[in-house]
C-alpha cells in the first residue's frame, strides 16, 4: 500500500502543502466558506453555497440570522456578511475596519472543511441522543495544534479520538481513546494487520451542511463506508457492519503475522538525496522557514549515512545545506526586524500597523518562538482584541444613537400630524358627519401613539374631547348661522370670499350686470358707478355649489372605510406598509367608491 507524504507551510496567501506526486500545492485561504450562527461562541456551523443562484435562496432562508467568524473556528469573533459573485465563488467576508481598511483576521482554516469538527460534534450528539446515550465533547489541542484538528468524545467507559488531519499522530496503545482517522491521515500496513481494522471518517457536503460517514479499513480490503445511524457503540468500541463481519471471520486475534522479520526495501541514497533536494528547492521558493529547517535535519542525517564512495552526492548535499543555512540566517534577521516593528507599533499605539504586523507574524513566524517573541505576540493579540471590542461598542453606540434620532424625528412628525388633524376637526365642526369625524379621530389616535411623550397637556385635552365625541357619536353643536345679507348688499367680509374670476362669469340678478362687467352701485335702476365688490345675489349660487360639493366629499368613503386589497387589512385598520401610509390600491378603490 502506497501512502503520500504530506507537510504544510504557511504563506501569506494560503497553505503550501507538499504532495509526493505533485510537489508543493498552493491552497486558496482568502475566501471564507464557513461560519457559525447567532454569535461568536456558537457551535452551530454553516457552509455558504458557492453558486450565486443558491446564495439568493440561502439569504432568504437566513434573512433574520447573523453569521460570525466563530472562536471555535479559530476566527476573530466578529460578524460576517455574504458576498455574491457571478464570475467566481461566493463567500463570507468581514466588514471593513473603523479606518475603512479591510479587516485582518488571523483565522487559518477557511475552506469548506474548516468547520468539520463542529459538524462532527453535532452529528455525534444527535446520534447518541437517538440511542439514549450521553458523552462529553472537547476540541483538544495537543502540543498547541490548531483548534479543530482533534475531537475527543468521552463515554463513561472509554471514548473516541477523531483525527480530522495529520496535526496529531494517532496513539494506538492509549487506553480510553480509540482513534478514528480522517481520510488524509495515513496508516501503515503493520498497524492494519495487527489491529485487524481501523476506523475512518469523512464529511460530504450536502447543501449548506456536512454529513458524517464512518468507514472501516482493513488490510487487503477496500474501505467500506456507512452512515452514522448504521454504527453502534459496543464493548469493543465503535462498530460498523464491516467490523462485525471481520470479527466473525476471525476466531482468535493473531499474536504476530510474520514468523520471520522481513527486511524492508530502502530507497537508493541517490534517489533519497534527489527527493530531499527537490523538496528543499520548493520550500525555499515559497519561503517556508519551518519546512526548510526540517528538511535540513533530514539532509544532515543522510550526509552522516553516506560512505566515502559517494563524494559527489555528499558535495551536492553540503552545498545545498550551506545555501539553506545562509537563507535561514537572512530569514532570522527579517524575523527579528518584524517583531521589532510590531513592538514599535505597539508603543506608538498604531492599531492599523499592529494588525498588519501581527498578521505577518502569525503567518511567517508562528513556530519556534522565543519567550520575548511570544510575549510581544500575546500583547499585540490582546491589543488587537481590545481595539476590536472598542470598535464593536462604538458601532453599537452609533447604531443606538441613529435609532434614537430616527424615533425622535418620527415623534416630531407625529406631533405635527396631531396638530393638523385637530385643526381639521375644529374647522369642520358640526358640518362634518359622524362617520367622517370618527375616521379623523382614528388617524388622530394613531398619530398620538407615534408621538408618545411629545404630546403636551394642552394637546391631550383637545384629543380627549374629540375622542369622547367620537365614542358618543355627537359632533359639536353647530354654530349660530350668520344672517343673510340684505338684498342688494355687497359681498360681506365675514362670509367666504369668492374670487373675481368666478363671479365675473355670471350675470347679476340684482343690478342686471351682464357677465364680464362689474356690478353698479344703484341696483334698482342699474345705473351708477361700477363697484369692485359684487352683490351677494351674484355669488350666492357659487357658494351653494361649493357647499354641496363639500358635503358630497364628506359623505364619500375614505381609504380606511374599506378593506385593503394589498395587505388584507379590514376596514378601520391601517395598512401594513413600511412607512405607515395607505396602499395605492386601497386609495384608488376609495376614490372609485366616492365617484
């Protein structure tokens, strides 16, 4: 069985992974594909669809949810938004910082598999609940590995240790932790023969979730995969249908599979040297000091094994070692300058430079730190976290102040509306119908609710009066009408005035003035000086027409006297519109009913 050797190196743009067949492969980690729901401490993972058409449905489904760069994902704990693209994959993104620059997040894993440990815990907890069992879950970090590499599931007797990547080597002889390996974790042939089988785990993407499947791998057999519901916890530990078949086929556990130890075939020294040199060249190209240091140790060990006959290979390896050590010295100087610049930025209180240098430190100098470097990085991380919290509080305060200003402006507009409605009610007085009065009072009460405490005592007294009149159905007593003017008297000042452009088009029945001419002073004879003021008899028909038109308008139904065809609100209730206004269809229907 052939296995691939994998090692990783962190770079600014992503992860450089070494594959035995393809060399170093660059992974894109700039696009965040996973988040958690609710808050930064949530354990509810979510995966963003990659296609724009699927993201539209995703946004509608999670319209009232918030997405966060979760702490359990190794993130910064700030809120995320969704980015929709038609020419590339969609992804989550941070909001810009307070200075408008892009937010710098130290989260390393950002792909679709970066939340697999949360999906494993959720699926395992549901699986155990269906069997009336309980367990404790912990995302352990042996040796300071990134969170999410290992998931411990502890039962009252025994437990499972899920290795989702190669960060931690499985411990086969450790009591109480049965290893379950991810698909990228290699296992040698001797372990398969000695243990009969090993457990595998993989997660398949289904929509915006990941589904857990458990596999059983045995020597000379293909890995068989099963849904989690097909598995059971037995006295032996985790068991699948394939495990039951393997156990039944063997009556006793073999003590040893080989009577005589076989000598493993060791690759030729020249081939081993060529592989190490190729790896070293790739590591230098991507500027990974961690991988270069590890390869130097392997090359020095190989040099110690060389005999005097392989002088050409020795000289080639020693030259490569010399070049790599000089490169490492230069990187060490760059590293010292980077930490020095980070310390200077901290002393100056420059938040932007601190975030930039901290991101570079976490990317290029995260291994083999000295105590001083650890102290500087911890202080910088705490400073960045403090600045982020202050920024969040400031944004929350600004949002609260904006809401308060909007509410205050709405209340002021509502007070103006209250005063307008009261003036309308007073002006109409007893001439209005009970139905029209009640409609205005309903609008008045809605405006009073929006105005809140801005309604003063004087306004409240007037409101109470009109509310009582609406409840009893009694409009105010009509005012004593003014006596009609005497025959032939001019248009009185106290009555409603009629503009000249209206009465000049009519004949005067008093002085016999024809249309287009002013009335004369001597009405009985039709002689005398012309007057700018018409006789009352000339404007009386105009006033009567206006009064009849106003009466017809008051008797016509208003928008709130009929049901709304848009939102379905019954008569008497306001429309369910965002600004509180009347829907157009309801107003048009009211006008049609009036006509």
